């Protein structure tokens, strides 16, 4: 039992140090994973809202339909409108929140009387109406609803997980550092009673987390080893079960524990280890990961990565597509080949069922796109096929940008314009927010739009600067260590 205890102690400690360092090397990446978990828990714990039903009566016609209520709404308008003219008839439509048409019925004249009644859970609700617009050939009558009084309030757990997203980065650094510190404590046999207790609590928690993710298929990559090794939830769950068994062995064989260092020396060593561990995590955030396992790492050609398909794998999914068709009160499922035949017989398309038979290879870079904010043109090919240097200034979140003085960025932009080098400023913010940001900081360039997930993968620090040669990443810098334009010039002459 003594040797079993020592082996379990060393293996558990080594795994904790390895797992913690890999994640602490990229704390922003693990923070993204934590946000995924927070969103999943918040969504699962959210109150399932009722629907709102509208019943419109025009003379002898009655139309009704349900729409979902959303907790984030405050006020919406149910709009009844009649458009057209007396010769062609008037089209009746009802929109909920001015977005979705409820129904359309053609009438020969604008009715002088009609009623719109709303129900939640078959209970009639009160509303305030106000005339929106009227004209000789059209009428729009709007009913304003205070939706906040209709939705169910969220519980404190929902608010807790939503609020936790604001602290994801701090929690990432803390938990990753704690994992490393516990690992070294295991290896040094330091304060094993409290070390085993904290380790047991962590492993029980993460076993629940990975088991929940695996069973409900919520988060497809647990993030246990960052981007270095991606584990499926079931694999990660089995790994945590093994760790639970190891902790059980540590508890059973605790009497065989013997500290490697004396108490005072051990305390000093663990204090120094803890300080260095937290400092390592902060430096990897401020100055980007020490070991870069991301697809946009230095030296990678992103065009090659996007086009690469391993030998023996499919480039696309193999899918089975079937169509559900309806006719009167009947429905049936048909194949693609049968669709035309059934359509000729009066069957109407209801929905499409798509099943993946064999998954195709999914490139690590599959969402790369750059959109012009005015034309919405995708400039991806223009960037990927460019033969010279290119500079990217990436700000995933404008409101959280850490740069306060943009003189250096402006100088880099002027340098690229002087040499006719493409300069792409990218953000996931809306075009209005981007234009306001440019105006506030008096920037001489405009922002292009890009997918938030893509930018978060590229820029682990907000902001990050990239230097490309063609589609190859030459280097990248966080906003803490932005290069001078002279540095880029020197780099290009090498």
C-alpha cells in the first residue's frame, strides 16, 4: 500500500502540474471555455417562458397564433395594418414587435371595427393601445405591451452564472494556478491533508462538469488541456473517474505520507512556487502564450491550413437528406429522388430532415472571413491570395480595448499606407459602434467586421497586432508590447 500511495501521489501531482501549466499558458483561452460552461448552466437554469397568443377578429374571420416571450424584452408592439387599395383589396397583417408577420388576409375594404386580444397561458392580458398611423388607403393600429410584466423572472443561479462571465479571466488564472500549486504540493508531499482535501473537491466538481457535458452534449471540448490536447467530454469524464480513484488511494494510504521538506522550508518553497505560478499566468496573458498551440501561431500559413485535408478523410460531411411533405391532414417522408413525384401529386414541403452519416474533416481554421462594413463583401480571398506583407490590428471587443494611447497604432497605419501594405483593423462590434470608436479616438482607418469566435482565437489579448507575409503569420504582439513601425520595417528587411 505504501508504494501504491507514492505512485498515486506522484502521478496525480504530475498530471495536475501538466494540465494546469498547459491551461495557464493560455489563460484567455481557458476563460473562453469557462464562458461556454457559464452560458450552458445559465441557459439550463433559466425560466422557460410562456408564449403570448394573439386573436384577431375581423367581421367573420378569426386568426390566432402564438409567439414566444423572451426575458430580455421590455416593450413590444403588436401592429395590425391594412395596406392596398379598394380595387385590389387590402392586405391584413399583424406583426409582433414589428418583425414577424402573423397572418395575411385580403379584405375589400378597411374594416371599421376589429379586435385584437392577447392571452398568456389562456389568460387574457391588459394592454395599452395607441394609433401609430392612418391614411386614406392604409391603416396601422399598434398595441403596446409591457413585456417585462409578462415574463417570468430568472432565479439567482441564472444571474450568478451570467455575472460570473465578467470574472471569467480572473477565475481562469486562479483555477489554473491552483491546479499547478496543488500538483507541486502533491509532488513535494506538502500539507497533504489539506492538499488531498482540496484536490478531492476539485476532482468531484470537474467530474460532475465533464459528466454533465458528456451526457447532455453541451460543451464538445472540455478544455482540460487547453488547445494542446482536445478531449471529447466522455474521454475527459473517464479521465476524471480515474483521478477520483487515485484520490481514493491517497486517502486510504495517507498514513504512509512523509514530507520531503521540513515545514518551514516547505512553506517557503510553496510560497515561491505559488508566486511564480501566478506570475507565469499573468505574463502569458499580457504577452501572449509562451507555447502557442493555436492555428494562428507564428509560422503557420493559414491558407494551407484551411485547404488541408488529411489523407483518407472527407472534405465535407456525408449526409442523408429526407423531406417531410404534407397533404391535407396526411404527412409522409420522401427522398430527394421522390420529391418531384410527390410535389406533382399535390404534396407540399413541410420540413427537411438532415442526418450526418460520416463527418468530414473540420479544419482548425474554418470560420476565417473579413467583411467590408459598407458593401458587406467578404475580403477573405483578397487577404489569403495577397503576395506581400499585411498588418492586422485585431480588437475583438471595442469596449474592453486596453489601449489608451493610439499614437503608435496610427504610426503603424501610416507606415503601411506609405509602403502600400494592406492594413486590416478587425472587430466583432457593430458598424455603428466601430464608427463611433473611430471618431472618439480620431483614428485614420475604419474597422472591418469579423466573427467574434474567430477574433477571440486570433487575439488572446485585446488588442493584438499580426504581421503576415502573404497568408503566413510572421509574428504577433499583444497590446502590452505593440511594436513600433521601425520594428516592422526592420522585420520586413530581414
